[in-house]
C-alpha cells in the first residue's frame, strides 16, 4: 500500500505520520503511528484539521495516548483506535476494523464516542474546527553511547532517525515493533547489528512485533520491550526501563530471552 492515500473527502491515510504529503493542511489524517506526543507534534506541524492514531496499548505512563492532551491544548481534535482492533502501522486495517478507544475533548465535540468505527470517526472529524497554529517545538532525541564498548549503542526516539552510518550498531528505538505498511524492507533503515522496539501492547494479529521475523530474514538480532515497561516514543526509556517481551531467532541465539532487562542484554552485546 502507498504510504499516503486519499480515503474520503477531506481524509487521508498515512501508515506513518513521519511521511505526510506536502500539503496536509486542513485534512483529517488517519495514521498507523502510535499515539504518543511526538506523532501528535508532527500532526500539528503539518497543520492538520484532526488526527487518528493507534493507541499502542496505552502502555507505561499512558505514553501511547500522549498526543491527545498535547493536541487538545492546541485545539486540535484527535483520537486513537484500539491496538486490539486494528494492526498498528496499517491504515488499511484501521479503516476496515479499527474501533475508537480514546479521544480528546475537541474530538468529543464533533461526536466521537468510544467503540465508533475508525472511518466513521474520520468523516465526523472533517467537521472539526481547523486551528492551524504554530506547534510548540518538540524534538526527538538521538544519543550515541560509545565508551569502551566494541559496538556503539544508538538511542533514537523514532526509527525515522536511524542513519546509514548506524550499520553494524545496536539501534534502540522508541518506535513500535510493527511493520509500517506491512513492508519488510522498512523494518530497519540500515543493516544494524541489532534493533530494539516497543511492542505497542502486541495487539491484534501480534502486529506490534511484526518487525522481528522481517529482521531475522536479514540476520539482524531484534527484540521488543513491553509497552507496560517502557514509554513508547522514548529510546532512552526502551534502554533503561524496558523488559524484553519478544525476541527473534537471531536474538535468541545471542542469549536474549523474554523477561530480561533490555539494558543487560544490550550492554553484553555491546561488549562482545
């Protein structure tokens, strides 16, 4: 499926909020991204009328819903679909099966309710007031940890911050572990030694861990941390707080297992 496509008049779908069309202003955007604060910032920066995200299971500190309050403060309507109703990273599935799990006051004002079908909600949101103000700057972090380690560890809040020079490194992200648009090539944007993601509550069809087998096929060790243990959208939290929830075959062969502390596994890999 294309990364961005029209759905209904005034509504566009984008499997990731990091890839919006050149002029999304005034549109309702249905995004497969998690509903954390940074995706909310990108929606506001795009001057959208309203946005719908995946709730990623809510997770630690309700991070998967962080965009709702952020956008409400700007007067922008926003909602999430339940992670157990539609696959994260897949707007086709959101439109087919997604059910609204939460919304902000601005979205309630145009009639959204919990349990509503995603497409029905998106059409209603075309009636929300458009407030194209400036979005308060909200940067993403990228931290490189080197020291005496044999391999660098790179902490990024979003997998979109992965660079070609991260090849051979351990890449720890705050991103969800789902395949964006179902595309295996998008699982990791470089040939890293390892990739780590948030499981987004795992969700329907185990979509929140879909990157793991795709990275196995490339010989890249990968695991997810549970959304309940680490704040989605924060690479540092994945590294410092995360508890391993799922591993791929390559990672298991290197000693990773469910229930381990992510930091312990990654520090050992970095020294190997």
